[in-house]
C-alpha cells in the first residue's frame, strides 16, 4: 500500500533493471531483496501509518559492501534510505519508492570493548542494550536508555539522538558518542570525531547525531561507557493536583538536585498502567512523580533525604522510597509499560513528543485537559518531566469516522502549543515524515533554507533519505495557507506516532 | 531585529557585496588562538555592543545571553543562584565574552567529566553571511527538530556567522569538593587516572605535572568524603586546603600556572595534544602537563620537535595536535589545527559556503582555505 497521505518525497528517474544488475555484481544474492513479498516487511518503521514499498533492499554485511552499494546509487542517482531496527516513531526509515533501503542489520558486531579506556566500538546494527550487557562484566554500561533499548540499534540511536529516562543526568546520545565512522553519499569513508575527547575543525560529530540519516551512512560507532552506580533508589510521590506535581519538578531542580531520572504520569496514565503491571501506584493521585537517585550508598542516602524534603514541601500527598532493587524496578515497570498499557485500552493512539520549559508543565496539562473536551478524545500523559519532554498519548479509534482526523488535529495543536511555550515539536523521536508539517511552525523559511544548504554540504545530490526531516518551502507555504489545526484539513497526511512494529516493547 | 543587529546585518551585507572580510571580536582575550584572520586590518566588528543576559531561570537550568555579555558577568549571575557553566571555560583575560567562549569552544579542567562547550549549547541566534538572523535549537534540554546547528557553532571560531545570542545549559554547584595531591611519576599517574575513571568515583578534574598529580573530587558530601578516605588512605593522597585548591584549578584553567607562565611565554610555542586517555607518555622533547584524565596533554618547550613530528605523535595515538599558542612571529605562517582528511575538508568548505557564501566571517582563522 502506497498511501495517498504519504508526504510527497521528490521522485527520481531510476532504471530498476540496471540498478538490480549493478547491485548483483557487488552483493551476494541473499543480501539483495527485489521481490515484493521480500520488500513488504520493509515498507514502514515504528510509524506504521506511513508505508511505502522500496525499489530494492540491500543488506550489506560489511563496510566494503555498503560502500559498493553507495557508489552505484550515487552514480545512478538513486535515493538511499538507511535502516536499523526500524523502531523509530517518526517514519525516518520509511522507504523511498524510487530508492534502495540500506539495512544495517548485518553489521551487528561489537568490535571491541576497552574497559580501561571506558569505550566500546560497535557496528551500527548492534542493539542498544547489547552494549550495556557486553560492558557489564567490567561494571560499566552505556548510559542512554531509550525504552525500546532491547530492539533499537546504536546506528539508529545516533541518527535520532535518542534520549531515555536517565538523560537529565547522563546526557543524550550526542553526549555519549566519541566517534562515528561512516560513508559519504559518494561512498567515501569518513570519520567524525576520534578516540580522543575532541577533533580538529567543526564539530561534525554533533551534527551527525540527530541527523536522521540525511548526511551520511553510519558504519561504526565508538561510544563512551560509564561506571555503573553502586546503588539506585527511586522516590514515588503522589499529588492530588497536577499543578502541584508540575511545580514539584521545578522545586527539585531549584534545590540543586539533578535526579538520575524524573518522570511524571497523570491519573489517566496510572489508571491505564496499574491493572496491567500492578506497580502499586496511588490510584487516587491526580499525578505521580518518579524521582531517582543513583551513586554510592552514602550519596544516595543523602540525596534521597533531600528529595523527600523537597517533595513534602511541594505538597506531595504520599511519598514512598523503593526499599529493594525489585521494588525500584516495579515502580519503573509501570512507567516503562505506559505505551503498551494505553495500547490495551484503546484501539489506536498517537504519541506526541514535544518538549517545553519545565515551568510550563502544569499549564500544558491543563491545556491538554481542555483540548480533550474540545476534540472529544482522551489523552493519557507520560512526561520525562525532568527535561520537559512530553509524551501525551492520544487515544482514538481509526474505525470511527473522523476520529483519526480529530486526533491528528489534537496532536498538532499540542505541538504548536509546545513551540508557543518556548519549546520544540520533537524532543527525541525525530521529525522524519511525521512532523514535517510542524517544522513549518517552528522554523522560518530562511532557517529551513539554511538546513537545506547544510544538507547539501554533505549530500549535494540529495540522495540520502530525500523528502524527510526538513520540509520544502513549497510544502510550508501550502501548510500555512490551508489553515490551522483544529479547523480541519490543515495537516493532511500528518498521522503522528501510531502503534508500532513492536507493540509489546516498552518505549518512551 | 534590534538596532544593533540591524546595523550589523547592514555591515555584513556591505562586506559581502564588497568582497571584504569582517573580523568578529569580543574582548580580544583569545586573539592569540587560531590562525590570523585574512585581511585582519580591514574591518572588525566589536561584539561587545550587543550585551546582556536575556533570560535566566535557575529552575530551567538554562541561561540565554547576548554575544557581548562579559563571561565574568554571566558566571556571577549564575553563582548568585548556586549554578555554573560546568565546562569551566577559561577566560584568558578580563574581557572574555560569552560569544567568544562559545566560538572558541575551549573547556577547562572539568571537561572530561562534565563535557565540552558544545555539550551545553542548546540554542543560538545566528547572523549569517547574508545578514539574515536565524534561530536554531532553543532553551530546552531535548530538541531534535532540525540539524543541531547550535552545537556545530561551538568551536567554529566565528567562521560560520555571528552568534548574536546563545542559550546554555547550566548546572548546580557541587555540594562538596576536595582536592587531593599525590607524588607520582607520569606512567603511574596515567595508569591510576584510567583505573579510577572506570570506578564510580566523583572525580571532576585531574592534572599531572612535574611528578605531582592533583585530583579534584566534587559531589554529594557523603560521596566526596568516602572517595577522599579511599584515595587518601589506599593511595596516599594528601588533602589540599580549599583556598589553595581553588587557586590551583583556576591557575590551571587560566594558564597562569607555572607550567604555562614560566619563562618567556610569548616566545615559546605551546602545543595542545588531544589523545585517548590511555595514550602512554608521549615521547616528545619538552615539558608536559596532563589533564582530563590523560586525554589532554600540554607540551611546552618542544622546539626540538618539528610541528610535523608533534602532529604525527598525536595522530598515531588516535588524536590530534593544536598549536595553542604560537611562538613569536610564527602565527600568520603556521597551521594551527591538524589538517583534515579530504572528505572532511570538502564538507568543511561546503558548510562554510552554506552559512557564509561570500566568505565574510573570519576567513582563514581556522584553516587557510576558508
């Protein structure tokens, strides 16, 4: 199914027979998928609302094969869409109908772990959690922990600059990657960063993180490993009012505390989760906060004491501290299962990803409540409160006429309010195809033009992931002219964050 | 745009039309750093005309300031609320500005633990080479909308445009701090630093020089005292009194420490080698000072080694070398930064053209060809 609603990607005039013949010369037969039944599993990523059949799927087994594929694609002017585990929620790995999907699934080797240097060199197809598992014998781990970490890969993490629940203290992917080795669109080997803490010239490594497969094809990544804290404990605080909970987040930070994790769930979210996980959440609370401390036992005891004092002063109605590792994991299990739990109580949902200044958390929750009434849809709220990153889950039923459109407009209004409140349309899921219209709300035509020029500095031919991440000027003109969300028709094609390829995988 | 920015945009457009470069300069505290700007005498733009803290809310952990804001003023405002720039930027003079701090991209003793300048840049307003004011990033911690231009600007030496305003992540001061001193040879210091780095110890700075290793612990009071006991007891570390310790780390950051200041600084080149922390002692002539857990090595008095030999040593180790302070008369003729590979050099030139198509801003400050 190549849907009408797919955001228009530029078309390329490709001679498929010639392309297949050329690729067959450089890849073993099993590494090249050309039949429709083989291509079908690649038609979408975690954003299943958008589907497109690729022309061909190539599965290079090493950098040399990937290089050969890129050289041919460059010579024949064929689009290239890089793909990892396809757990992404914004359609960044959605195929191009005239292009080759380059799956990095076969590049899944942990090249080496250097415990003394505290680094790991891994191929892009290595799963996030596999890095921490391999580092565990040395009491080290890879800090960024997106909730899809059992499935998502390092290459994809770099491409999206993935976060997780611990990034307030330990940083995003960009803060934990030392070097990215990759291929330019022409197929040249290029290294961004190195084994030291910085590299000469512009910080291209920072630019590659979060570039959504638009600038280079990643073939190897050096990540930083972090010593495992000796102990972690989490405080579970209940509030009878969302404003109090929102303000408590600011109070924690104002007290000079940087928690290892600081998460918030509203009543609709806890009520969806509790029957599913039995995490022991307070069912009477309007909102709960999970506030984690890690470090040495002395450090944790001291910090938990400070956290409790602040939360009490902020008006928490109940405070519990995990008394064992099992209890800590149980408190987190509810949070981690929020998406699948909501998936159980509604036929469909959209997951938003705006980020706002923390001080506006309560204001956003109140605005969302008002929107729920206006759009006639329910919304459960799960926030990475510590960094102001929101994941409102908009529940709808695609089989009820008009609900998808209402949910889409509801989502767009949340994202535009995020921008208005001084935030952004996406904190960690990426723009992909999903939020490409909202980019027009966040950036001026001149800024978007600068992004296009930046892209061309790496990829003059425009072959890496065409049509994603940055909207064209024409698209934005149309978006601005055809009205605003809430009045219908504004966001034709924007169907954010629907359910995924991995419905049971926990995610944020 | 404000009047100052309007006026600057006009100057940028005029410079672009005339094909004349514009040198960007704040307090001039880092004039020594980088290559000399081509056509330096022609025209320079004083960024101090656009100064002031635009927004600072301690609970958001973000401060937004104009380019010409004195770095000292910004740090004082943060300190009032118990917060700081965790990357501990060197000032290198009373006139240091926020804009200069970001484009120089230099971090102090805490870099290995806390991160570099770019790790704290959240947003920037940039006057580009066509005189357009563009806003990238924002004031929030997590933001993946569009390419990460704000971080790209850190360390760009003003070659991509004029940062009019920048938003930086800030963090609270540590509750407790303790500096320890160890008598240790270089090999032993490197081995210890790498071993400790793999343990959950609150080490936030290290410096080895002349047989003495200084180690700074910062964090929760309980964590610092536990680490002090462990490292003091087992390893024979000697506690340094707080005022002396603060003076030591400040002198290291500002390069007023004897290693940097002794002798005729103006005449001796100072090299900065950025290498993997495990790199064994570098076999180069001259004195060395080691920071960042082994990842930053300063080399002085290495005149016996050619620049090529120094760069080769850094590259062999997996890193790179910078002629941080050139010797007298060397600056305009020297390459300051390690040469780039062919594809990287091409991407750099393309990026320069993307933001500054007429080559207005600081041409030649980073590399001779752009």
